[in-house]
């Protein structure tokens, strides 16, 4: 399995998650094609994930927004 990042899952666990996701997406496609297309359009590509992982900003930076701490 091609791992772009480590999410803590084993290959077997990741396959189960991927299969469940694809199964749900196929059901969404049957029920509402517009929603399906909208969700697919918003998925991150492998290239997007790579870019996010290699940004110059400190990924562990926190900031306060409306008295809430947000991890970036």
C-alpha cells in the first residue's frame, strides 16, 4: 500500500477504512449524484496531501480564535 503519511493504521485497517468509504460513496452516488460529485470534487489528492505536509509553516502552531485553540 502506498503510504503518503502515517495515520497510525496498519495496511489491513486502512484497507477496511478505504473499502467502507468507497462503499458509502457508492451509496451516496445512487441516492444523490450531485452530492456525490460535490464530495468527490472536495477530496484531497495525493499531491495535495504532500503539499500540506511540506508547507513552511509550523504545523504545530496554535492560535486563539474566539477563545478557542486551533492546531494547524
